[in-house]
C-alpha cells in the first residue's frame, strides 16, 4: 500500500512541474506581444528561420535541439550462434518558439512547442 502512495505522490509532483513549466513558457512568450521585433532580436538574437505569416508580416522561428542523452548499443547472441550489434542512438527533440510579427514589426501572437 505504501508503494502506491509514493507512486501517486511522484505522479502528482511531476504533473505539477510540467504544468508550471508550461505556464511559465506561455507567460514569457505572452510578455513579448506588443514589442517590436528589434527588441526580441536584442534579447534572443537572430531567429533560426523566418517565414511569411500570409498577412504581409513574418514568423520568427527560434529552434533549439534538446539532447536527452544516448541509448547505449547492444551486443546480442542470436539463436543460430551469430552475433548482432545495435549502434548507440542519440535521443532528443527540437524546442520551437515562434513569434508572429505584423508588417510594422510589432509582435502580435506567438506559439511554442517542446519544453
């Protein structure tokens, strides 16, 4: 019974941390609305990519690869006596922050993906 309580407590803590991180990221992104893109450039540097927003403005895209470590390779003996080997695999994901900028250079919207 004690194990179930500990497992439940850990799950609740992890969920709370995840929601806190999401709220924090959203607050940071929202704080840029109304600012000129030059201010964002001064703070964050140049974006990784820029694309059109379809309304005469642009979308400034900041991407960062988050490395979550490596899975080790394995050596296995097959039933027929041969040996097979799997190579180590790099694990990670791309964190994306997008700022929508109008034709006057003002940030009017945002979107993010990946913590």
